[in-house]
C-alpha cells in the first residue's frame, strides 16, 4: 500500500470515527442534558489523551506565553463550535448537518483569501459561490422560516472556520498532543460551567458505555486524522474527508430512520462537488511535495 493509499484510508477512518461520535451524542441527547454529555465525554477523552501522551512521552502543557495565547484563542473557537454543532445535532437529522459541514473547505479558503490575502482565482471563487448555493438548498427556509437548528449549524461552520484559520498560526514546534489535550480540557470546563446549577441525570450502565465509546471515537478520529496528514500528500488525502457524509447517510437511515429529501441530497452534491473542485484547483497551483514519512 502506497503512502497516499494509507493516507486516504486513515482519513476515511478519521471521518467515520467523528461521525460515529456524533451519532452517539445524538442518541444520548434524548435522555441526558448537553452539559452533562460534554463533561462526562470530555473527562473520558482527556484521561485517554493524557494516558496516550504519557505512553508516547509527548508534552501536553504549552511551553511559553505564545503557545498559551494560541491555545486560549483556538480553545475558545473550539468551545463555541462544539456548543453550536452539538445543539444543532440534537434537533437536526445527522445527514443534514453533516452535509452543511462539507462547506468547510470553501469557507476556510474564502476566509484565508480575505484575512491573509491568499490568492483565489475566479474559478475557485465561482466554486465557493456555487457551494454556498448548495448550502441554501440544504437549509432552505420554508413558509415558517428555517428549520430548527439551522442557525446553530451555520454558527458552527463560522466557528470551525475561525478555528482552522487560527490553527494556521500554530506556533512552530508545538506538540499536536498538547493542542488536543488542552482543547479537550477547554470543552470539558465549558460543559462544567453550563452544568452549574443544573440537576444531573443518573447515568445508566448503557449510557456510561456509550459515553466511553464516544470518547474512544473522538480519540480515534484525532489519531487517524494526524496519521492521514503524515502518510501522504495532503492534496490527495483531503478529498476523502467527504466520506463522513456517506457514513452520516448510512447512520441516519439505519439508526435514526432518517433520509434526506431530494433537494437536500442535491445541495449536498453541489457542496461536495464545489469543494472537490476547489481542492483540485489549489493542488494545481502548488508545487508537488514529497509525502511526509510517519513519525
């Protein structure tokens, strides 16, 4: 198996893990408050990350003021994105919200062009506009306005875009494990703040098992996404992010009995197509780079 093939496989596994985590949170949200889910899942994920860091002998605490500042800013974006995304997830079909999230390559490209003056030709700009039309097909307003959770989803896209833009300024030499651990702690603390004054529900054995499984899926998603970036060319592995939409469609049908209507599917296809075109155009503008070896 070539490095690019391994990278593609790792990316599919990462997106599948993240989507399975989303499905578990959606199931748990029927009986547990979101704040409790964030605290319990975040605590489990943080403990697992800490154990992994100890085994791998990786540093988990920021080394200096620059890294602390970066962690705080990025953590704030992550906290906001988590809140908006999970709030929408609890009330929207999982395939619909996942379809909207496929617009992220487009929004990040547009934000980079505006904030960092990165070059974006008219073809990529046109693809971004077409992608946004696809989003309109997915979240289209009816006679009573937008569907429940739509605005939360759009705010989640904005927050994740901000997070990814901030990540481009990641301090040189900062440990990825440190970033993941600090982010997990930030989300957990946010959940604890939300839970202040709320009555917690008694967690059953089944719910505890699901929470632990969700934490394992998050950890797996992180590890596989890192491996994907280190195993092949980014331009080759990045399009496999869209595999998460296929997984969401399958889970939505067989777990929740939900299937998007024709316009939603058309909108998802438009968004994915626009994203793939944007990635292809970006790849053509960049010089070829040899894939990085796994470390």
